């Protein structure tokens, strides 16, 4: 397998674009040297790189393509909308239609506003909460994007200490630590924002946290970028039966078109009347049409059921392979059937091990970055081919 064109374009990318691309997870240094760096086209759960090599994909555009790349039904609806127009001088009727659909689907969606990316709506959730509660501090768990209130946890340069003083990282599953932090801050906490990640909440934890937030006038927010439109009922909150005050959706909401939605209690989102939270491209008719079409398509083909069935199958088979290769005490599988990963138990060489696995998978025409994001387009034959490659890679770890 050759990557001549990828390497040629990579040189130009590094010359003109800081860090080569727009998001960390797509950088060339995230993969072995002999890997594709640029994609020419994609369909279903496969893509063709700029050298003509075809790969099965398990990242799926960082979770954006819940139906699969280039879905014919969604694309047809979007192409039809192009003939009608994209951005107008007054609101599009699609804003109301999409808001109405989310109101029906998402328990917390009394009110809805549309944006273009997850980072923006996370920051708006913080500003809305501060406006509503008249309190300053933010408690957060998980990843929430590139804005100042959070990004210093990943890279500190360019951030101001005074801003950092008001943001506090908390463990996902520890109610006692959250309570202690709130008390330490004299209940000057406006919002607790949780990313729903790979680790499952303890029994009763989220219900207890919701009651505590209500009692103490703290906004509870779920960052559902990865769970929205992948869980039964279209959301984690419906699946777990806990309704937050604010919910944040992007990625799978429109199958690869750029759309994000902040939804929540009407009384809290009414604070949009008091903050400045406008955006020109939130009314983009193409993405709104894609969102409506994605909902329609997911329902029609029972896409979420398919994803969970296939995800459960893959998890079970991977566990068999870990036992076969005597790795079950070193590597566990964590997450949910719609998105899961390998979890390395007390292993300081995790990065090297993942890199080795990637090398074997690339040679078998599979792109993987320690995240299994199953789409509706993945079929059992894709999974079987992938499992065979993982068996090979696990075996090499023992050599």
C-alpha cells in the first residue's frame, strides 16, 4: 500500500496550516508513518484516500456520520434545498420545523437554539447559567471544546488566570466531591456540565445530582455531542431517564452537515433575551434540512437499533479475542455499543500499544484511533474483517 500523494499533500498542509489541520484528532501524527493523511471521498463506512486506497472507518468523521458518509437520502433532501436557497434575510421555516422535532424527541428540549459547533453551545450554556443563577463558578467533567472557560485544561497558553479561577474540573461519578466543591465555593456555582463519555454513571448518581442542583439553584447540563442521535430515544437522557436543565447536541444530529443545538428549560433559555448569543450561520437551511432528514432516516431504517445490535456483537467478539490472546487482565472494553474503546489497565505503555495496533489495522485497510464509532452503514462483514485484524494485532502484542 502506497501513500505517496498523502505525503506530498501533507508537506503543503504543514507549510500553510498551523498543526496541519483543523482538529487535533485528524493530525497525521495521530497515526503511524505509513498511513493515509488525506481523504478524497467517502461512502457508507468506507473512504478512499488520495492514493486510491480504500479503508473501513471507525471514527466516522469524529462521530458526525451516524447513518454513514454521503447518505443518499439526506443528500437528496439537501440538494433539493440548495435550489430553494441556503441563508436568507429573515428566518427559514426549517428553524421552526427542526425545533419542533427536537421538542418531540428530547425530554429537556422545551426551547431550542441552533449554532454550528459544540464548543460554542457549551460556552453559551455557561453564559446562560450565569445569567439565570447570578452565580459565577463552573464545575465540569469531560471534554467541552476550545473556549477560554475550559481549554486551559488542555493547553494553558493564551489563557488568563482570572478566567481559570472560575472553572473547576470534577470527577464524573463522585457526588461527594461535587458537594464538597460547591460548599467550598459557598454555592457560587452556576452550572455543572457533564460530558457523557465512556464511563457509565453509578446507579442513582445522576438522579441524586439533579435533585441537588435543583435544591441549590445550579443548572445541570449534559454534553450529548457523542450520545445524541446514537442512544435509544435519540438521547442519553431519555435512555437513563434523567432530564437535565440544558442539553447540548452536535455531531450526529445532521449526519455530517454542520449543525449544533442547545436545548433546555424555557425559563433558562429565555436568558437569551439578556445575553448576546447571535450567529449568522445558525439559520443555515442546508444543515437544518440535513438535520430533519437525518431524524426521518434514522426512524425509517431503525438505525439506532442496528448500531446497538452491531456494537454489542463487536464488543462480545473483542472480549473473546482478548481472552484468546491472554490480554483480558490488561485491556478492558468501556463505553456503550454505539461508542466504545479499549481501556488499558495500569499500563504506562498505552500510547505505544495503541500505535502498534494501529499499524496492523492500517495494513488491513482499517482506520481506528482507539474509538469504535459504529454507524448504520457498518455491516457484519465489516465487523468480521475488523475482528480478524484485531486478532492479528492482539497476537503481535504477545510476541
